């Protein structure tokens, strides 16, 4: 794609600015390990919330969501539950507070507050480190695939997707290494501003160039409806026949089953708490537990512009790019929709802002992932097992090296992987399927110990990796990865129960300390009775029903926030009004039943 000098200048200027930020704040970030990985726990919660939202505004996911909305219409608004996106509501309502009360640096270190320091706890801790590093590498591979393909189409220089991916990853690595969490948050805020501007520009263009009648003329019956029956019942045969084959290959024809599986998996994964990634790092970086709840709640609001961008690109692609897609036949490539819209609908100057904003979305996800992954290598491997007496200066140096190693490995894996969809599906279904069972039990059952956690993680992750290997060898090649979640969950649960019931319970003092500081609800009666015997003034957590009700209402609140920008670009004004009313009602409810009842700490 050929760019005018002003657009190229905006893109290059943006890249210079974000690298400069790393140089400017490297001294502040290099004070100690807490400063480097958590910003010294001095960053305001709203800055962390915007940073977290910016990190979730990734370019690869945006391209995938555009494809989903193009094919499935408003029913595609349910498919982000695959991740699940509503895990932010569980964090907002109660889980972020539980996590932050530990006062640690990484999720693996957090394991020590729950299981102590015996052999079982060490095994549990190592399993979290392995999971965190594998997931970080998986996300970097996913990001590498997306940014390379995006940049090769939209940037003017004659480079391969692989070379673009490597160059942009290395540029991002520079400011991540130099500035740590401070650099990540500050650049994320700059990137979020650019993304918001780009999103509103695309949304306005889509709204003014496409009418409801235009959309109806190029979509099948039911495309504009959020609701569905037992089957999807979207027939693209008279418009783009190849889309019907795409729906079959995705495995989403029986949409009611998919929706129930997403809800089942999503609730369990969310109850397990955030995975040991940049999301958990933001929670641990907040100044107080109460602020971690606010930070998690802000993420859903801050992501509204993303859905304006996704909806705008999808409807412009439908109306103006549909014939070209249809002409591709079996070689249809939905990832060309976004480049087409940018090239054909944006004026000079705005193109540079939008491309820089989309590059920012990639860099924001990438920088957060690298910083979080390095924290595990440094805090949970180097400082714990290799050099516990290392000075702050030495630790920061090792942090630099750890970031470089993670990036190199991510690039190598990314080069070997050929499919964004495959990587994404394995991360959200296979990998996280193995994480779910042990991490639900660690919160809610006092008898669960480190051995149970370790064998649950081994069973789940081992099963998910085995499924991937079998698919690579042509065994069950067409199985929908979402359907493998129950199998992975069951095997992981078996490992959890055998591991903990065949070994002794954790140390009583460790359990009492954990219960007293975190105050979870669940099956904690034996520990609760001992704590209250020693401290009659202790007030146990009895908010289980209220938390679950607030979570249910919060999911509806979040879904309405997603739908408002989508309805808007589709000119469904009555639906916009209804969604706004839902947001108002649920917001009032959450104000009274959640915000007003949060503890002051």
C-alpha cells in the first residue's frame, strides 16, 4: 500500500515517541524489582485500567472479531465469550480484591500465600511458572502472526510479513526493557488515545457511508439479530456462498450448543481468576485491593471504542468489499477487509493516525505480555532458585535479558506457526482448560493443597497438549476445540482430587493466614472456625450470593456496552436506546449492590 509522506511521517513519529519514552523513564524503572514489574505500586488505578484495556485492544483479535461480525452478524457479539471477555466482571466484583490482598509480584509467588513452602507448594509454584511462560510464548506467537500480515499489507515498505513482525517486535522490546511497567503504562495510554481517535473516525465514516438498507441488501435474514435458535440459520448462499462453508468449518452451525459451551467454560474459567499474565500484573500493581476492583471495572468501559472500530470496518467491508470477497471463491481471505477499508475510505493524514493506532494496539498487547513473562523468569526462577541474594541492579539487568529471551523464543515459535486461528483456539480453549479446575479449587476449598494443584495442572495441560499433537498428526483434525474443554476439565479434576486426597492437608497456620488476609467464600468452614476461635472479632465473608448476583448483572451490563456501538453503526436506533437503558439500570443496581458495599481497603 502506498502512503503519502504525511501518513508515513505520523507512523514513524509514533514509533520514535514510544521508544523515547523508554529512554526517558529507564532510571525510575530500574530502582528495584517492584518498580520494574509493578511500577512501585504507585500508578493510579485509572491509568492501569486504561493500560489494561489498551493491552486487550490487540490487532490480531480485532481482525478476528471483524471476520466474526462480518460472517455471523450480531450473533458474533456472543463469540468473545470464548476468551471469555466477561472474566473482567468476576474480577471487578470480587476476584481482583482477593488477588491483590496477597501483596506479591507474580501469580506464582501468590501460590506461596495459599499453599505455603513445602514440596507440594514448590511443585504448584513451578507449574504456574511453566503455564505462564507457555501462555506468554503462545500470545507472542499469536501477536507475531497478526502484526506481520497486517503490516505487510498496509505499510509501504517492501518487506515480508515475517520481517515486519520481527522489526516491530524488536522496536517494542526496546522500550519495554528500558522502562518496565512505567514504560508499558505510559505508552499504553498514548496508544489508547490514538486507538480511540482511530475508532471514532472509522465509526463516523461507517455511519455516514452505510445505511440500514445497504446492510440488509448484502446480508442474509437474521444477520442483524442478536438472538438465535437451536441452529444458526444464516444462509449466505445467494450472497457469498463460501461463507456457508466457513460457518461449517468453524463448527458454529448448532449455535445454541456453542453458546451453552461458551457460557459453561466461561463461568468456570472466570471463577478460576485471571491467568498469570498482564491482566494479573495490573491487578497486583494497584495501590489498594479496592482500587483493583475499580481498575477491572474500567476495562469494560474503556473498550467501547474498540467495538465501534470493529463494527465500522465490518459494515464497510460488507457493503463495499463483498463482491471482491465473493470473487475469491474457495481462496476467500477475510483478513483483507480491514486493509481495504483503510485504503479506500480514509483521507490522507487520517490513514497515518489509524495505522499508527492499529500498530499501537499490537504494541500495547505485546509490551504487556513481555513484561509479565519476564517477571516470572526473574522473580520466580532467578531470584528464588539461582541467586536469591542478587542486588537490585543485578535483578534489573536479568530482567532486561529475560525480556530479550522471551521475545526471541516468541519470534521463533511464530515463524513455525502458520495459523492465527489455530494459535488463538489452542490458547483460549486447550491451554486455559487445563488451568481452570485447580484454580477454582484453590479459592473455594480449604482441603485442596499444593500436590493437588500440581497434578491438576499437569493433567489438564498434558491433555490439551496431547490433543494438539493428535490434531497435527491428522487424528480428529476437524474437532471443534471448544468441545475438548470438558475432557480437559475432567482429567484435570481427577488429577486435583487424587493429588490432594492422597497427601496431607497444608499447614494449618498457612491456611489460617490465607483465609484471614484474603477472606474468600466457599468451603472453608474448618479453617473459619479455628480463625474465629482465636479471633472472635473476625468477620467472615458472607457475600457469596451478593457477589454472584452482581456478577450476573455485570455480565449484562458489559454485553450492553459492547452492543451500543455495534447497533449504532448498523443504524438500529431502537436497539441503541434499549441497550442504553440496560446500561443505566444495571449501573444503578451495581452502584447500590457492589460499589456502595466495597470495603474501604
